[in-house]
C-alpha cells in the first residue's frame, strides 16, 4: 500500500538493524534511497566515499542503464593492459594520451591511471562518461525536492518520509506512492522555468549552487571522491563528458571501453557506430581495450586488446578469457573503414 524511503544518512543502514520496527522500515524503504545523499562535502572523508559507493547501485538512469562499477574491478586487467602499452609505445614517448570511455564514477579510471603513470610518467589520461552529475532542486520552504538528470529527466521526488520514483513511475499497487507520484508530476511540470542547469557545471570540478525563486539547485556529482581528488591534484588526469558514439577531434594512443559496447545494451548497428567512433579516435598504432565483466568478486572479464595498424585495420594483440563478444563487429568495421566497399 505504501513504501517510505531513505531520505537521510542515518537511515541508510549498511546492514539490517536489530530493532524490529527499524528493521521493518529498512525492509520497506531499502529500494528507495534519496540520491540527494550524493551531496558530499568538498573534502569527503573515507566514510563519505563509502556512502557514495553504496549509493551507486541505487542509480537507475531514465534510459534504464545502471552505473555499476566497483573498486578494484580491473585490478588484474590493468597490468595486462599496461604491459601491452609498454610493448607498443616507447617510454621515451613525449606524451602518451589514454582515454577511458563510459567510465561511470571514474574510480576504475583513477586506479588504472595511477598504475599507468608509473610506467608512462608523461601521460594525459581522460576519463569520460555521458553523465557526470545529477541535479537536485529543493523548495527551501517546504523541503520537497526533485532529483533529475541534467537534460531534464526526473528520477525522484523526495518528500520525507517518502522517496517517490519518477522513472520508472511508482506502480499502481503501491497506492499512496502512486498518488504522490501523480502529484509530483504536476509539480515537476510547474518547475519547468527554474530547472535550467548552469553551463559552468559542465566543468566536473565546479559545483556552486544556484538560487531561484525560493528554490535551491545543487549539483550531485557522480564522480567518485577519489577520482575527483586525483583530477584536482594531478594535471595529467582529466574528467570530461563525452558519448561513446562521438569521435575525438584529437586522436589518442589508447582507448578503453569496458562494459559499454555489450550486445545486451546495443544493436549490431549501434555497436558498429561505436566501433567506428573508437577506431577513428585512435592514432595509427593505437590500442583499443574492449570487453565486459562476466563475474564480480573475484572479477572475471572477457576482453580483446586490438591494435590499429598503420593501414587502419585492427589486429588482435591479446585476449583475456575468450575475448570480447564484439570482436567480429570491431574487425568488420575496421576493414570497412579502410575499403568502404567491404560489407
Ligand atoms: C556499466 S557502466 C561501466 C563503467 C565502467 N566502464 C566499468 O566497466 O566499470 C556503463 C556506463 O556507461 C555510461 N554510458 C551509457 N551510455 C553512454 C554513452 N552513449 N556514452 C558514454 N557513456 C555512456 C553510463 O552512464 C554508465 O556510467
């Protein structure tokens, strides 16, 4: 009939509480956690970072995509990739340019970059994702808030003790939540003029709040505090918003695209468009690391490491497990780019 939500840190229990009433609350509310808890202090503590990591599985974007990534997920893959890069490029290279696409919280990018910088101190590492932050707009008088994607898709309406799902909408069977959902839709539409996101927020390091007509709008970074810290303190590590379907203006030496070009997410045509974007974004001799994670803890991956030859065709340099499921698409696209008549 009704489901409350987790709307303050104190209710976001790591394990089910002992008290039976609080335990019941925990059970009813565990899938409705307000994403405004992502609003961490400028200098987050390790405890804040933990909260951030625990919040990530609760994020389901309006497109249906989850942002799942885990600390040390590529602990075994990073040395393999660094080994290939060390064999391919001389350490005397003036500047090695590496990109990690669809990097989610950029935590695994940050972990990889730290090991890569030991092998190639002169590197520029860019971690990118289509979505780097969410937005909270709060009515300062009533305390109600909406959490939404920067392009205007609402995800949650928070009116304690309720955290109402806007996408997918609350089910009719949960009567009170459904009622609040319908009310929230009307309120959301009335906010249309207030929710324009400041252009300055495109900069991953900027997060000044905005006040308009009794509302406060805050940026909720989706970047892991450890990755933000590296971006703030090491000029070699940059974070940028970018789609995996866009070709870089300035081609680079290596691109990693893990857990994005999956058959489960995209059609054959979309995968081909993605492969085209990667190949066109690589310099001749460049390396593409493509694959997916098939098991967590301990992590297991299926990865192919390709090299773009001087002619532009991809060669397979190394496989982890049986290799990437999109190998045939990648190879076919590289051939078609070199001789456009190839199917
Ligand atoms: C499952 S996560 C993968 C994270 C990380 N690469 C890993 O393997 O741990 C997928 C990520 O792809 C991002 N994404 C979805 N569509 C995208 C697009 N068109 N361009 C760039 N990133 C995209 C999502 O925002 C999400 O963060």
